[in-house]
C-alpha cells in the first residue's frame, strides 16, 4: 500500500479516448480502407468473440461447427462485407455484431460448410482460448440465445475492465493488494470485512478504505472508457451503461 498507486486518468480523457475509439473508426471503414479502422475492428472482434461463440452453441451447433462458423464470420466481418449495413444512428457494436452474425448464419453457412474445415483467414486462435473448456463452465440458464449473448457481452466487458486495472496495479507493484480488495469493487467473491482485509495486508483500516475508494473511482472511469469503444457517439454512453447494469442485475 505504500508503493506508488496507479496513475489517475487525465481530465478530459473521455473525449480524448472517443476521438480514437474503436467503433467510431470502424463505422468509417465502410467508406475507406483505413488501416486504423481495420485494426480497430480486429481488436474489437478479438475482445468480444466469446458471446458470439456462446450464441452459436446455444442455437444447437456442436463445438467444431461453432468454432468454424465463428471463425468464418469474423473473417467475413473483417473483409467489411457487413459494414454497409451499419447505421451510425443506431451504432452500438454489440447489437450490430449480433445482427451481422444472424445474417451470416442465414445466408452463408451452407456454402462455407462445404469448404475445407478451418480454412481461410484465422482471426481467433482456438488453441489460445479453448472455447469449449470455457463453455463447460457456463451456467444452465433458461434464457434465449439472444439474452445469453447480451449477458455474456456484459460479463466480458467487465472482465476486460478488471484485467486492465489489474495490469495497472501490477505495474505499480500493487498486484497483491489488487487481488485482495478487487471484490469490494466487483465480483462474486467475499473478501471479508475491511478489518479482516486490512489485517491480512498489514495496513490501517482507514488506508484500505481510501485505497478501495480510489479503485472504485478508477473502475467507474475505465468502465466508461471501455463502453465508449462500443458505441458510435458519446451521447449513447449513459444509456448503454444503464443497459449494462440491467443485464448484470437480472
């Protein structure tokens, strides 16, 4: 706790980040061949592939077919075959991605199944992610595939935020502290009382409360920046955050 705390974001970071936010750049890719837009789209696809994989599995596809279909969908998506359908007025990335997947499954899966399995451009490395091992730990929820997709999207987004904060704290030499009190901010685990955690960390209870308060503020800021990557304008941010909270509380 005595070590350097993670750096606080600079004022105005919300606007600065949105100037180069991923989805706003991707929306421009339908009109040009910007390398930045292509890389932004690839980054988003790599970050949020798992909710789509779950959606395909819950539609009844087996593991190998689901992997092939998800892989081929991203390949087509990166070729910008679907970007002409993007509506900047309703440009949430999560909604557009799912709609595009549905078009893909309806229009193209039959001919793709006749091609060599696993061929073509590989966007997702299944060896790195092992999707079926992750899928086996999914709860047996009585929800539609669309609703499951939305909930997993929200979960992945929060996971990304916590991972980013974990890196920040590790770089500041505070990774042990982060592991102890991150559940005060978000998570299913029970970290114990402030007094118990303070005793484990050998710090004053008031110092721990200050550290947790700082982490909560940083979490909220990073969450807003992460959501900004997936909407087409800053005006959509608050509505998307409310939708995220409703998904996680349902």
